[in-house]
């Protein structure tokens, strides 16, 4: 546990200048108990890197730990969760153990977040424009009028028609799609380097989903920011992001350039997920047998072993490490 | 009927046996244990003690080994009287609250399930009942009628009915169109079966928590009515009446006459409220 | 018993469902969730209704099961008109039409064991002994690939996928002719979804049950459906066989939906269509095509009322352009069927 310690950036990584924007290494998070054994370990050594100005997706089913990873990065782990091991660095600055004031400044500033339910992210008793202006005022020190104008500009850039008038509306007067645009405006208002979008379109219909994702990509690109898109939908990930990381049972199973990974998955789980999600078979759908394992202790074998078509005895010997293979990293002994 | 046509009837699965660890569950609910203790004292205590109306040698004797809680202005033993009074107070509390539940819960459930004019009517009636300050309402009715114990019980029950009606109604409302209720309709079940089997059991936790609070409340109302002189009259052992009787001696330094029955009320009410909390938060 | 009847299991005519709500000023507002839809479901087929949320597709099924009242129209279940039928008389007919819910956890009484929930269905209408009920329950659970012992647990003690299997087993206990599947996979994980879809297809092949499938997941619909109706703001805008819809969709809304679904296959005829904006109930009050504010091909004539019109290959489309001048909306006649000239 390097809590508190690594603030001075000892661990700057090998090649200078090539420090990724976000580095997560061996992140292990546990819930509850400890000694008495009532512990669950939903993150079992997650490692991933988000380079600057890159869109990366974090794909997984429920219980894979994808949202928890994002919470850990934001320093917003739920009650009872503890980081047992690992490190999270934003351009070399260790975030695990960083004090709450520092994290708060990062959250509104260099890291922005966009949640699934836009209505829950906006305060119902303040106008939409007022909230965004407030964020701008606090973070940039601009005056009231100036902040207000910038808020309206942002809403306009997000494609909200008649932005000046709509800025004075409350969130309940916005449709689902419009509300998610307003949340994006708020997230981008303090010019973040990293936008974390946690299932930003899951509650929306497909036709809207596409519009919102297009907007997110366009805005992130235009601002030179990075995107960490958390989604259960590998088809969305494929369409939106250059990089992909596939999670299962609290571990990254495979990560790399999206095109490479989706064209020929090296990890059988990625392959299964692609088949289940992307391939439509007539009269029959691809199904992965079995269920996701419960993470009540440290893993002893590949977590996908029970459901894998290619499983062999070597899969049961230990937890496969992420290995670099060409442009990607794969956690599978058979890869 | 295709898959079962193989003739051999497969063994029917049996429910797993489960040891009820009642003791363990009780230990996690301390207030429940205390309440049980209070009830046991009320039930069996009087058998070990003397007549609560028996006069002793001294009036207003301070607490001693002889009279643990001292004696009152009539020279009766206060400890004996406090224990005896528990019977009456708890009985009135439980019966009044139970009557209120029996009337309020089905009405509230029906109001929510039926909706429409029936619902509106019930709601208005209960609102107008609740608009009166509880004690004032009770006071008014008691003075209009003659204050006997059954009358007191009925009145305390009556002022509590709207509480259950509204509570049950608001708890049932979200269940009316819950999928599992619709599923029961798909199984061809009628309105009353669904209410009894699926709706009421799912609101029972809320209602039982409220029940506990209401027993406490009923005891308080009874005590308050006795205190202002329209409830139970001395020398009948009842906590409120005893506090009333002892209050006059407080300023002369004979604190024990009012204090011990007062503490009994406090302990019982706190315990009941705590039990309500345990029901709400318990597993 | 299926030999006797050759007609459709279910026939729906001009079904209308209004919801009456009150706004902040207590004025009555009528929202028309379903606006005059007609269709029939044949024995053993899967008829799917697709559309975005707010299209009214789930309401249709609930009206058919009489879980909510219809405003107008008629519904024949196995030839019998049921909309006007009093609840008490319909109760016996319920065995023919059952439902599988979207969220299996909400579909089971949280306090009861799964078995007692199943028993309610096993004992439908009475007349079965307890032992017979038990055997039927155990068999039904085995039929969906689970061990019968699981039924002694409570709903919160089994996984979502297992519970959805049990929900299917439950509705099959009464041997229905028609099963209304209300988004049966959308609360489940990707890897579990396929298991449920395959199970449903297997059951249909084995038992010959008809399905009315309501879903927004176009992959699931593609695998399960024989015929598909596309619904927008209470109306059907296109009805056809599955291949007609997926490979040669005509209506701009259908094409926009397919485009947004990010399907890999099948290959589709015509230019991709991207819809703008979002679904808005305001459009229901206007006489013309309800898609106009979102449609890239909209023009003045679209503000006239649109009817569902046949295109010559057996399908119905509610878009004059798609029927009369398909080329103008990017359909280049690449489909195998005639373009309905």
C-alpha cells in the first residue's frame, strides 16, 4: 500500500515525456471485513493506461468492476471500499492517498465526469445555465456576466437550440437527450484533460444514443482531451473509441487498439463478448454459458476458466498476468 | 405435456430444513428483549407482589429496603403499584393500537387498491380526524361520554385509525401496479387474494414498526388523560394517574411518588420506539 | 387442442389507449399512448413490436392482458372478444395469454419463495392436487434448465438470468397459447441474454406457443421474430416479415432505428438514415406524419395524414414517399422485391 507516499512522483515510468495521462496499476479494491473473511474483492489488480488526447473504452458486464475503477480514479469509492494495493497516477501524480482537497480540485478541474442519469447530475432547484455558470465562476474566477455568457456558449456548442433561453430552464424541462447534453456542457466547462463518461447513453434510445455519442467524440476531439468511456456495449465502444480495455471479474482481460482487438480478439472472453454482442445469428443467439464468478476472495485461477471454450489445465494454475503482445496487452496464458 | 411423458415420475424436490436461530436473532435486537422483559413483568410480576391497594403503616415513606420505591400519600407501596399498573397501561396500549391496525390497515390497503371516490372519501375523513389535536379530540369525547376503560380504549384506537389508514395506503400504492402483483393477476387471482397474499405481507414491516410506536403513543395518551383527570382515577394503579397524584408532593421533596411511575412510562415508551427502529432497520 | 383452431391466436383491431393525467393546474390532459393499431398473431409465430421508449409498445401488451383498460378497439383471443368482457369472466381465459416481465426481480413477490410464486400458476383454476402441482413445478423448472431445488429460495437469492428462466417457467405452467414478452432480456447482462433468447426459441419450437415480443434490442428481435411491426408515437409505421424489415426497410424511421442499432448484419438496402432530435408527444396532436421533425426527407406533403399502405410485397408502410418515390429517400431498388411501382 503506497498510501500517502508517492506524492512526489518518484515513479515517473520509464520513457520520459511519454507519461500517459492516466495510469492505473495493479489496482485492488476490497469491501468490508478483512480479518474475519467477510471480504469481497471486486477489483483484482486492474491495470490500464489512457494516453493524452485518446478515447478509450472500458467494456464489461455488470460486476466486472468497470464503474468501480472509475470511482477509484475519481477518489469516490463507495462507503466501505478500501484500496488494498496499486496506484493511480494522473501524469505521474499519485492519486491514491491524495488528500480530499486535492481530489476535489482535480474532480472539478482536470478530471470531469458524466453519469448515466443526467437528471441526477443536475440540481433540480437551480437553472441549468446557472449551474454551469457557477462551475465556471468557481474554477476560473470569471465574473458573473462573463460566466453566464460562457455557459450559454457551451450549451449552444452542445447543440441545444435557443441556448440563451434554455439556459434559464430547469432540468425537468429538458428532455433526456437535452439533459445529457447539458451535463456534457457542465463536464466540459472547466476544460478537463480527462472526461470519464460512465454509461452516458444507457438510458437513452438508440437514435439518441448515437447523437449524444457523436457529440461527445466531437467535443473531446476538439478540446484535445482524453475520454474514458465506460460501457457494457462493445458495439458502442467499437464505434466511439480508438483504444479498448475489456474487463471481467475485476480484471482487465485485454486492452489495445480497438480495431486490432475487435478484428481478432486474443482473449477468449473478448471473443465471446464480441460474438454475444455483435454477431447476429439467425434463429439462435450466441450465449456464454454459466454466470459471472463472485469475488469473495483473491482469485486463484483465470476468472473466465469456468465459462471458457478453450480452457486447459494451465488456466487453473494461476491468475494470468497482463502480457504485452504486439500493440496490446492480454491476460490469457493461451494468447 | 411433452417432457414429462417418460413415465417415471421424478422425485419432487423438498424444501431445505433450516434451523431457526431465534436466540441469535433476538440478541441482535436488544430493545426487543427489553420489551419482552417489560411484558413478562406486567404478566407475572403481580403474582409475586401483594395487593396494590393494600395500605401500609406509613404514608409518603422514602424508598427503602422495605418499600423499594417508597410509599404514596395513601401509604400504598409504589413498587407494587407500578408493576400492577404496567398490566393496565400495556393492555390498553396494545388493544387500542391493535384495534386501530385492524381497522386502519385493510381500509388503507383497499383505498389504495381501489382508488377513485372510495379512496378520496376515506382520505378526507381521516384528514379531518387528524386535523384535531389528538389529545384535545380524546379529551372532548371522554368528557362527552363516561370515562370507563373500554371507552378509553375505543377513543385511543379511534384517533389512531387515520395513522394506519394513511400509512398503509401510501405503502400499498406503489405495489398496486408492481410487476409481481400483475403476475398474480395473470395467475387468475382475485383482488382480495392478491391483497392478502402479496400486498399486505409486503407492507407489514412498515405497519408493525408503526404499531410499536402507536402502543407507546396510546400509553402516553392514556397517561395524559389520567393526568388531566379524565382517564383512570386513583387509587386504580395506572402510571399517568399515579404521576398526577404524586405531582403535588414533588415540591415538598417527596419526589418518589411521581418519579417512579413517570420513569415507567418513559422506559416503556422509549423501548417501544426503539423496537420500531429495530423493525425498520432489522433484517 | 390446437388442431381445432386454424385462425389467429390473437387479433387486434383499431386498438386505442388514452392515459388521462392532470397537469400542475389540475387540467385534464389526454395522452394517446396507442393510436389505432391492428395486427394478428398466428399460432406458433413471434410477432415483434419494436420502437423507442415512448412509442407505446409496452402498453399494447398490458392492454391485451387486460392489466389496464383499453379506450377503444377490439381484441379477439382465440376468437373471443375480450375487451368488453368483465374481469371475472376473463380470469378463466387468462391461462391462454401470459406474460414475461422485463425485470424478473420485480416480477416475483420478494417475501415469498419462488416456489410459492410458481404454485399460484400451477394451481391455476384449481383441480390439481398438491402432488400434481409439485410435479408440474419441478418439471417446468427442469425444462428451463435449472435444478428444482432452486425454487425454495427467495427471488433475491438467485441471479437475474436464473430468475428470468424461472419467470418463463412460471408463465408456461398454465400452458398458454400466447406469451407476451415485455423486453425479456433488457435487464440482463450481455452474456446471459443469449441464453434466455435461445431458451425462448427452443420452447417455441417445442410447444408451438405464439409470442408477442416487445423489445428495443434489435439483435434480439432479429433472432426471435417472424414478423415485425415498427411503432412510433402510438402508431405502426411499418409492418413486414423480419427480412423485409431488416434487409429492405422502407420507412425512414425503421431505417434510422436499424442504423442506430449498430448491427453487423444483415446488409441493408438503401442509404443509411440518421434521425435527428428526439421523440416528442407534441407530434401526436398534429394530423401529418409524426416523424417529420426528425426525418431527413420531410417535405410539405408529409404534413397530410399518412395511412399504412401496402407496397406490393405484403408489407405495410406509413410513408407516402416510401411507397410512391422510394428513390427520393435513398432506396435504390437494390432490394430483391419490386419497389412497389
